[in-house]
C-alpha cells in the first residue's frame, strides 16, 4: 500500500466518508470532522504511519491537503 493510499484510508475510516469526498475537504467542512473526529483522524494517521504528531501539527491539520503537507514536511512521508 502506498503512502497516499494509507493517508486516504485513514481519512475515510476515521471520518466514515468515501474517497471521492477527500479532495478539498476541510476541518468542520462535514459533520464528522468536528473536534472529536479530528482526534480520531490524528490517531488513525499516527497508526498508519507509525508516528507521533506534534501538538502544533495536530492543530495545523485543517484540511486534507494541509495534512499531506504537514506529513511530508515534518515527518518525511513521501506522497
């Protein structure tokens, strides 16, 4: 499984959405991505990539695209 596939799977499973809903998705843009959903998403991403995210990165992860940017820039995960 590629990193992009792992990333998409974490989003889809944590937020219970279909993959076609990911592009352009933003925090609080859907009902499931509230503060509780956000922590579930962070846990899913940490598990998928075997990382421990920094508090600032957790707060900054405000969209599907921003998450990729954070993981690539701060955790050396290539997409």
